[in-house]
C-alpha cells in the first residue's frame, strides 16, 4: 500500500525544512567575514586615501645650530630641539647594537614591518581594552618608529597602524638600512639633563647631556643606558631614577648578550659598572656667554630666518675668545666695579654696564657683554642695543683726529682755552669740567686734561662740522651737524660702534667693520656665509699715530690714569656726560680695543663718577688679564713722523723772545712742522704796580716778555698775567704827581718836595724824557 502526499483537495503538501544550527553559524560567520572584509577594505581605502606623502624633507629633523669659538671649539647650541646630527658610520658598532637589541634586533632582516610582532601587539591591545592588560604594546620596528616620528600622529588607531605599515614599506624601498638607522638615531627623544636642563634629541645630544662627550666616544655601558631610555625617558632617565635606569640598562645588556652582540665576559663586566653620569646643571635660560650668544643669534636670524637657525643644524664659527669673554663677564659682575645704587620709590636702582673688546687688526669681536647679569634669553644687550651719549670719548673722532687730518695740526698745535659763546646756536657757551680756563695750551695738553672748550674750538674753528661728520662716517658713525656741542658727545653711539671707530687708531688708520661670525656652514658642510670686514682707510697713518700718541698721554698723566697697565703702554679717552649720567672709557693697546660704558637704563645722575673712575678700572682689570703672558708690542710708528721743538704759546718755531719754559718738543707729520718763528712773545713795558700799559705818569715800569694777541681774554684765564694788556694804567695821573702809587711808600719820591732829577742814581727820570738809555727799570 502506498502513501500519498496529496491532501484532501488533491494537491501536493510541501514538507517544512529545518535550518540546521551548524549551517546558521557558518552563514553568520561568512556574513561577518564579508562585513569585516568590507570594513577592512574600506578602512584600508580610507587609510590609503589619507596617507601622508613620503616627504623626504620631513625625515630631516629640527637640528640645533652649533656655535663655536675662535678656536673652533663648541660653545653651545641653539634651537627648538637640542639635536646634533651625526653620521651613522661615525658611531661605534656597540652603540648601534645597543639600540637594535633594545628596539628591533631583526632590523636588518625585515622589510619595514614584522607581521608576528604586529599580531602579538594587536592581541595585547585587545587585552588592554578588555582590562586584562595594563598597557598597549607597540610592536613597531625601528622603521615604523621613524615613520611615526616623521609623518604621523602618536594616536593609537587602526588607521594610523595601517598608514604606518604602508609608509614603512615605502621608506624601506627608498632608503638603505643604514640610512634609516641613522635617521632614527638622530631623531629619537632621550630625556632631559639635570634639574630640568636641556632636552636631548638624538644620540649625539644625549651623549653630551648625560656624559659630556660625543656619541662616537660612548662606551658599551653608556650605549646601553641611552638605548634603555628610549622606551620611556620619563621613567628610565638616570637623572630621574638611577635605580630604574640601572635595571633597564642591565636588561639591554642581557638582550645584547642574547642576540649575540656581546659575549658573556663583557656582559658580566659591564653590568657591574656604575653609570658615569655628569652632574652639571644646565638650563635653557643658563647657557654660556649669554650676551655673545644672543648677539650671534640675532645676527643669524636677520640673515637666515627662524627655520634655518632653530631647525637647520647650522654650524657657526665665531670670533669670540672665551677667556676674554669670561674676564669681561667677571669684571661686570663685581659690585665694587660700579657706583653705588640709587634709591627710588621702587627701592634700590642698580647702575648697569657693558663692554666690548675687539681685535683692531680685523674687527673681530673677542668679547661682548651687555649687562651686569643675564636674566632671560635674548635680553637687552646694552653693548649693541642701547645707544648713549659718549661724552668726551668722542673728542678724538670729531675734533682732534680730523684737525690733524684736514687742518694740518698736531699735538703741539695751540688752542686758546678761554671763554667763548656761539650766538648762532643760542649763545651756547661750553664750560670745562674744572670750571676754569687754562689759556693757550697745546692739543696734547688739552686732550690729556679733556678740556671741553679746546675740543669745541677745534671743531668749529679748524675742522668745521661737515668735515668732522665726513671723518666720522669713514668709521661708520653717522652724525648730524647739530652745533658745537657735538664735539662733546651730544649724539648717541653704542659701545660696539665706538669700539669699532677707536680700532682704526692702532690699526694704522684702517677701519674694519666689526664682526662676530667668521663663517656659517649648513648641515651638509657647505659654506653659506663668510665674514668680510671690508677694510678701508679712514685716516692717514700719521693721523692715527699722532692721535694715539696724544691718547697715551691721557692714560699716562691725564684723566685716564686709572687705566694704566703695569707692563705696557695703552692709549684711551674718558667720557662723562652731564651729571655723570653716562660714563665711558674707550682705550686700546696694539692688540686689543675695549670700550666700557656705565649708566642707568633710564639716565640718572651718578655722583662723583666720571669716565676715569669705574669704567677705567674695569678696562684695566680686563686688559691686564687679557694681555697676561702676551709679548709687549709697541704702536707701529709709520714713516713720515718727525720730532721738533716749538713755542708752546704760538705753536711756531722758537723765536728770540721765547722763554725756556715755553719750549716744547713733540711729534709732527712730515711737512707740518712750522717754518715761521714765534711772533707771539714780545718785549713789552708795563706799569710795575698795575701790570697795565704804562701811561706817561707811571713812575715805575717793567720790561718783560709777554704774549701779544689781537684779542683779550677775561681775568679768570690762567695765563691772563702772561698776556700783553690792552688797557692803560689809570692809577697814575698828572694830578697825583708821582706820589700816589699804592704799595711803594717809603721811597724818596713819596716826599712831595722831591723831584726826579734829584735822584742820585738817576734810575727814575721824567717819563717824558727819552734821551737817556737807562730811563727804564727793566726786569
């Protein structure tokens, strides 16, 4: 009997099929796989779409600029990151092997990534997300780390991991393994120095920060320490935690042993060594020779811009002599080298100071300090940024040297230090610091004692303002014709400008533009800048020498005696402005030029201070130290310098009436020795009692040598009594006979009945009689 599948209606009935669980699972898994694959493909597509380009420029890290002294010894580094690039070929093998052992011992075997390491890291990351693992695992090769540092953000995402892998493949195709390792070792961050000091980027900077040596000198011990820091600088830096650093170093040494980089004996020996850490406090705000470094930085920024200076890895070779720079810094740090501080509403106000030292031979800046202390990076540099009135220190440049250069004058030329005023300039009447007037004096004497009126007269009556301005411009000093006060330093200069101008005197009249940078090289060693001091003649050799000779007198016996050096001659000039608000000393030897300025940032009176006090003292202290053990040299005397004896009141050759005490022997430029004889000293007869020209009634007359000039001066001029008077005696008259002459009572002619002819010696006769040769009482 057969069964039928038909129902009552005669139609076939379908059997319902059950979906087996296994098939369901397979279906779900397949669907999930397709979804995951699709999502993965989408994620890969997005990752590729947003993939940063492999920009070679980004592989070049921001590298610090290195600054060297004049002996090409490293002074310091400046930059956004303390990094100095080194060639991987210059590193010892154990340095490279320490990092390979710590970070990627299969580095030379893979092609940028390690699949096993990626899966291991991914599994660990899943456990971390589930709360079963405390930290993410990197699983990155050195190539991947370099990619992450150069092109990607540090975020932990799958997209970033995909991009990291893709870029790593590209990087391995473009660069060799050694090149990649070198870029990595130059880029990685390795912690900070002591007390929050400089951060170390790259193995070279780290070697300097931790061990004060170059990377090529690192030992196995030191290499393992640095390689151990890589994983977590904040935890494994020996400055942070010495115990943790030792533990981590020993782990790196164990890895080096495991991977065959060192043998058992080396491992056992090195792991017992201490970490030879230097304990030197460094800070970004405390770098050596800060004012000089700041000046260099400013010059570099002006020429090359911020990116090149702070990121470009430049090498800058400077003119700085660290010894002299140190002497200047020490001198300006001593409170005893400065006037007492002033008090104001805010408390004590401290006078500031600055100093510049140059080599006159080529304009090299050997030292530059812009303040008594340095409180912040690129602080106010008073040596270069704060022009101030130079006072009398400008006299050699605007008055004396141009008088020699243009007017044919010399140290023995005569100026009359007597009152004068200039009506065209508001009746300007210069005054001397002494308050007195010395009368007819030589240029040497006037400069030695810093006589103001002499300098003004030289400028206005012999040189002229246009010629003085032209002369100063030859030394890059740009002044304006503002009147006679410019001879006394009414227009501002910086210490560096004044030092550069003074340097022309010991350099036989040749001016060099001052410079602090010898040359600059880029990171590849190409020279991109070389100094050109542009030497040019500013004055005749004879002008320079004669000015130097006078400035030597200033130091030897004038206002600058506090600057005298014990073992050699020096030349210089003091400078003091009104109320001592700015005090200067500018001086030099054949080897060095130095200018010192002292004053307040806001000009303030400094009592009992002038350029010959504290500035001269600082100058002497620095120059004594700078010339120690240096051979004594003399200023070069050029051809064309001669010596001659002249009259010190006329400046001419001695005449028959020149008194011996008015003879002076001095130096001249050939061709400027006077040819005329003295015509100023004359034999003159004056009234013995009044000293005035005698009238016919003066009973006693004196004939003596006097100075005759076509003008008169006031009685407060020191040599007034030596000058031939222009007034006639009014004491003696016909009404008084000969008998009312003050101060000669007791002589026979005081008797009113006495007549001159009765004098038995016939020494005094009637003044109206000229027939006897002995009718004058001569002395």
